[in-house]
C-alpha cells in the first residue's frame, strides 16, 4: 500500500482528523471513492479474523474484574492459566481507542505464555470502551492525565495483592499504551519490567527514577514517535538503566496489530513478541 495512505491513517488515528476529513483526503490520494473504500478495508481493524487465542481456550480462565480507582470503579479483562500456581503479573495497556478486541486477544496471548494478564480499560471513568472507535479516541483525549496514571498504578497494586500473584509485576503497552508503559516505569519503583511498543518517551529528567528493566520496540517508518528515541536512550544510558532498544526497519507504527493488515508486519511482530516474552521470563518468574 502507498505509504502516503498509511501516513494519512496514522494522522487520522492520532491527531485525530475527523472521519469526514480523513475520507476526503483518502479519496484524493486513491483517486476515487471505490478505491478509498478498498484501502480502508485493510486499514480498519478486522478483529474477528485476527484473534489468535480464542475466548474459550481450554487452558485459560477469563474474568471481568473491577477494583477501586481514582474517582471511579476501574474495569479490566483478566486472563490467566488454569491452576493454583502463583504467577508473575502483566498489565496490557491498550492503544488510543480503548480496550478493543485486539488488546483482549493480546491479553490472552500473555496469559497463554504463563502469566496473570490484565487488560485495563482506561476509559472506565466514562463507563468503559465504546464500540465506536472514533468515540474511543475522543474519550482518550478527555482523560485526566494524573488520574489516569494513578488508575494504572492502582491496577498494579491490585495485581500484587491477588492471591494468585507472586508479587512480581510488569507491563506491555502499544502506541498510547507504549507511552503509558514508559510512564509507569518512571512512576512505579516496584515494577520489574516495562515493554513499550512504539510509544512516546518520558522527559529525560524523569528517567533516573526508573527501577524496572525496559524494552523498547520502534518501527523504522514511524518518524513521529522515533523522533524522541535518541534522547530517551541517552538518558537511560546516563542513568545506568538496564534497557534493550530495537528498531524494525521497514515496519510501520502499529506493526504488532494484526487486526490492521496494511500496517501489520508479521516478521517484526513475531520477533518483537519473542523478545518480549524472553524478558518476561527473565524478570517475572
């Protein structure tokens, strides 16, 4: 697909443009409404076809859970292997559309790897993630930044206090969630590991507060997010933080999202996920 179309979609999902503005620009790029709709079919999420771990997987327990948040009852999608073993716990942090079916699937993938996995619905203060993704993006922009951070910190405490947790915690986040993973690394000294996929970076002066091991995955074509990577890496080095940073050449922002065929890069996604699970094994067992 024409990289200009992918860049336009990235602009739409992150500024965002209105749906009308996006479609008008897409039609101009593709040369017609029919071609625009064809392009859109491989840009918009196809959740049903992309699920890798089914809801009724025989090895997993799936629960809808709640815990007290900052001014709201927080909701989450909890998945873990069957059995009474105490496990390391991982928060899965969604993109800027909320707790979508794709992120629930990623939560099941983490659980399938042997962890207590919690997909937090950051939009709980608004009643939860709406079905309409445009509405989800709008609501994400209305979250109180400090309250939202506090709610994720409370989610980590909720996991640590569960009887099936071994007390070791980590997080993995994507896009908006990648930025939040970096923020949690700065703000939770008890967390063992933070993995950020194409997420914006914290301020350099905040980096010395990090106690967790950090893993950073960047897409080679993602100029918007990558602009902050050198300063973050320099600050990590200066502070003596244990980190790993990977750049996947030729990959677009959201390369891990297999529900969006135009941006999904199976080779990069597979390698990044293998690296992520290896770090979880090293830190959360």
